[in-house]
């Protein structure tokens, strides 16, 4: 494996640990499918401003981290 492959593998391992920590910091969503029923929680003040909260930030970081993980894993596969 080339030097770039080794560096990307190390970055991938660090990203995996950080992503696992971010996922574990998120709160559980205990409502599950029960919230699908006639609940109007989709229009609440909390749901409209969720992006400004810590939970919204963790969700955004999870999406970005997951995308980076997939891209780097694909590149490591091509290089190695």
C-alpha cells in the first residue's frame, strides 16, 4: 500500500472513532413509529428550531461524518 493509502487509512480510523462518539452522544428517539399516528409534533416550535440546538448540530455532524467516511473508504479501496 502506498503512503497515501496508509495516511487515508489512519484518517479513516480516526474518523470512525469520532463518528462513533458523535452517534453515542445523540439522544434516543423513543417515540418510534408511535409518533406517526395523528400527532402534530412536526409543527412545534422545537421542530422548527431544531437546527439551532445541540441535537441538531450532532445530527448534522453525523451526516457529514458518514458521508466523509464513505468517500474516504471508497478512495482507500481504489488506492489499495
